[in-house]
């Protein structure tokens, strides 16, 4: 029996590019795919990135190739739309990222000697130079607007901290958190939606900085809190179900008591 030939990344990538070209063919392509634009595809790109992160978090390495393929398809999709408009093509996308990595790693692709700390400093300096070359000025230039709000807040605060605009330590951030909570409490009697949103936003921003000062990822912190709440509330619902009830049938006091029972029954 003939041994199957090993997969060729070059061959399979060419096949994917040809597949995308066929899907977008103006006559014989898929009607749905032909209608898509950068704007309509962008939400799927974000969604696929999260699905990759989810598979990694679950350590589902059998699903990861499929999820990574979905994400790669998004890059191919955007590149094809751009090629049809005469803007750029997939080759230019891959060229740009390869050139960037070589440029940012002279200690690997050149004769510069750097340790990890020196590379971090040099990487930031190179990124600043690249932003300047694109005409992006200011400490906060280049931080994507479409990032999740917690992630963007963390990046904004980190950039500001690099130029010395920062709290001295986590205790000082906690003091600021108490100040913002007091300001929010003062707005509650008025119940002005715009003012409340502003104060809640301030509170969230300070919490992000607290996580940063503690060397924690605020997005991951909230992800863990979400998972914990969902797990505990599921336990409350299960207890109610055993009693022939639903949350709608139970009082707040009853659910709170069950919550405490679930909470203290968890391993520590």
C-alpha cells in the first residue's frame, strides 16, 4: 500500500485561496459570499478569534486546528475582497507580517544581541517608530477602537504609565476606587442616565488599573468571574429543580441561601 503523502502547507494554502476565489466569483460564486464586504465580515473575524481563544482555554486541541482554520479563512476573505478592489492581496498581507517580524527581531534575524528585557524595550521602540512613520502621533496612538473595552482600557493605562502618568501602587488605586464609588453613589438620587454611565465608566476604568497594578489581566479576571457566577447560579437552579421549583417561583432570600450553600460547598 502506498504511503499517503504528507500535507504541504503551500499546497493547502493555495487550495484555500482558490476556494475563496471561487466563492467570490461574480457569476458562479456563492450568492451570500459575493455580497460580503469588509464591514459585514469583520464581526465574524472577531468571533472566530474568540472561538480560537475558547478552544485553547478548554485545552480542546482536537478542535483547535478547525478553529484556527476558520480564523485563517477570515484573513483570506478580507484579502480577497481587497484584491478585487485593487487594494492589496494575500501575498502582500503575508509579506507585510514577515517583514515586520524580521524588522522587530534583529537579535534573531540579524547580529544584535538582546536578552528578553532588552527585546521588550526595543519592541516598544520599534512599534513607536512604525506608528510615527504612519503619521500616528501621541502616547495612545494605534490602540484599536474595536478592542473589547476592558482590554482597550488596559492598553491605554499601560501606555500612559510608560510615560509616568500612573498611580504609585495598588493601594493608591483602591483609594481612587473608593472615590469613584462615592461619586457614583452621589449620582444615584438624580438617576441621570448619562451621568450614571459616566460614573460607572470611571469606576470600571479604575478597576482595570487595579488589575494592571496587580499584574492581572482584567479580561481574564472578568472571564473567571463570569464562569464562577454561571457555575454557582447553575447550582442554585439545580437545587430549586430538586425541590420542584424554578427561580421564578423562589424568593430572593431563598435563592441567596442556596447561593451560599453552593458557594461554601465548592473546593477551596
